[in-house]
C-alpha cells in the first residue's frame, strides 16, 4: 500500500488520530519513532527554524522542505502549504502537482489570501481554488489526500455560519478533508463535524483532549506549531535558569544523548 492509500485508510478507521507536526528532519524521525501513524509539516515551525516569521518562506523552499521530511520517514506526510503557489485556481492545481512530486501523501491549502485588508478569499474564488486542487489530486496516479482549510477563526473572523458554508462548499468541490483552525469551543467543533460528511481535522488546543474531539466527530487532530513553540519555550526557560539563577538543572530533563545518537544513526 502506498503512503497515500495508507493515509486515506487512517481517515476511514474508527476514532480519531493525532498527526503531530515536525519542523525538520530530526523531529520528523523522532516523532515517527514514538509510534505516530502519520506526520504533517508546520509552516510556522519551519519558518521559525529559519529565523523567519510564519508566511515568510517562499513556495519553492517550502516544497524542498516537504521533500526532505517525506524522504526522512516511511510514514505518510501531509504538508501545510499555506495558500499554495499563488492566488488563482490554476496555482492551486500547480500546488497539488508540486506536493505530489515531493513525495507527500497529502497537503492543505487555505483560503487566507495574505492581505490584511481582505484576509479571506472571496467565496467564489475560494471554492474555485478548492475545486481545481481537488481535480488535480484526483488526476494523480496514486492516492493523495487534499485538505481544504477555512481560516476565519484563525484570522479574526469567528463567523461560524460562513465557516460552515465554506466547508460545505469545499466538500462539494471535492476536498477529502475539511479544516477550520482556531476553534477553542468543543461545541463549535461538534457543530462543524455534524455539518459535513467528510473527515474533519481539528487543531489541538490545551482545552481539548483526544477523547473529547473524537466524541465531537473529529477524525484528525493536528498540532500546528504547538510542538515547535513548546520547544522554543523550553529554550527560554533554560536560558532564564542559566542567566538568572546560574543553574543548569534543566539539563536533567533533556532526552538522553545516546538515545538520539542511536536513533539518528539508524538507517
């Protein structure tokens, strides 16, 4: 079974699954070793690792990063490709072909236009972009899971009716998975899951548990940049400990050097 078919099967199995988000080859291999069944890239985590803000990585650099992550593991990898290669439906189609060529099992394209004055694509254009991407995914010779993202709640537009309307339209346009990041209310998650028939990805927040999200109808639970920002937070804590207390006690909580050495030495 190819990675795409394996990835689709995860969405068809009972219950919900967690798909963590590595931001480089090392974290991809590490997370794979823990027993997760699939991985997803994080645009923000990768950008931060390059000293750039989220959205600051160009499309070709992002595709190269995805190719590296996909090649580093036998697990299916889905990519966070932001709005894709451009604004047009044709660019959404090209995004899918580029993602597939990078060895990915799937990818997401969002309806965030990147313009602060008009952050979300106009409805008809957003749907046309999803339709073009879905058609491209279906034209591939192997299975590929396309996720359509509605960015309302993440971009300061917490309009539930519009979000559901968009996700329903994206479903009709052919998206395999639907995703509205930025939700913090389990009741809203449940409403969205009941409003569509395709699998729903939910971005994890501290208030949620896997069990609660599964009961609400979520199929896939991603972490976005949370693991990356958690690690940066631990670096901040360690730095404060050294600079303010003169202490190196934080090192006791690190993963053993030998464990990482052994993992990364394994072919």
